[in-house]
C-alpha cells in the first residue's frame, strides 16, 4: 500500500514539474490559438480512454473473482470428501482422509505460496490428487451405502479436479498485451493533451494535471494488481482452505 501511494504521488509530482517547466519556457501567450477540432479530438481521446479503463477493470475484476471462486470450490470439495469418509470402513476412511489432508497441506504450503511469488505450481499436486482418487476404492462386497458414498466422493473429486484446473488457468491468464498497450499509450496521450491546452493560471493547471495523472496512475496500478490474482496486497490466499482445514 505504501509503495502504491508513493508511486502515485511521485508520478503526480513529476507531472506537476512538467507543467511548471511548460509555463516557464512555453507560456500560453506564445502558443497558437486553440482550435475547436483540437478540443474535440482531446475530448474523444479522454472518452475512449475512459472506456478502455472500464473494460480493463471489469476484465481483471472478473478474473480475480474467478480465481477466488475456484479456490473456494477446491477447498469445499476437499472438505466434502473428508466428511464423506465417515460412511466408509475405518481403514478405508483413514486412508482417504490422509490422502485428502496431504493434498490440502501441499496446496496451502507449497502451491499457493508459489503462485504468490509468480511461479507456476509444481506438478506434485496432481499426483497427490491421483492418490485421493486411488484411495477411494472399496472391495466388491462393500455395502450399498458405502458404494453410494464412493459415487458421491467421485462427484466431489470431479469438482475438485475442475476447480484445480480453473485455479491454474486463472494464474496463467492475464490482461491482453493489446489492452496493456492501450492503457499505457492512452494514459500518456490523455495527460499530454492537458499540457497542450493549458490555462493562464499555472497553479490551477498544476492541480488539474496532478489530479488527472494521479487518478490514471492509481487506476492502472489497480488493474495491474487485480490482473495477478495470487500476488500483491489483493491476492487470493489460503483462507478458504484454513476455514475447512484449520491448522494446515
């Protein structure tokens, strides 16, 4: 948070310095008169950039929400499998619970920290998930209620597998490079038009440029942080797993 505030303030001060330099060496009275077409173009650039900001913000917010939902579904499915083990014979229930606990512990202690550092998760998690599937086996003479439990566990395993794939996809996917190019280029153009069409009072011009620059910088930083759902101060963490599996 401190780094974000410092960066926003630093960029705003840099823009303010640019305004003062502009008024010092290129005062308004030496500029060519503004034309209506130039003002119209400046307005259109601002409107189009606002649309681009909104599109990017909605896109990354949906991506983060998807990552949070997948983590929660993964934790919920693992908890359901753990609870369903109550209906199995003691030895089979113990084996299934141990495999689920190993998977959850690996996810919380290894995979999510790796995603928080921007690294891909290791493939060991898939092997542990396969162990959970292997542990969900019963002899042919098992009771009907136990066979029904195995079928429900298989359903939860499918949900767990799907949620895990979604979590890995959320970590890989991000905002399109085309949108990033548009965000950076559009921001520079929008701020540049503020320099071109200055006003007579330099103090007012400084405040206007600082405010616009600060808001643009803050919004772009917000998009950048939301674009990486498992890193940064707004990252999706292991709280969903901790809710179902305290102490992991």
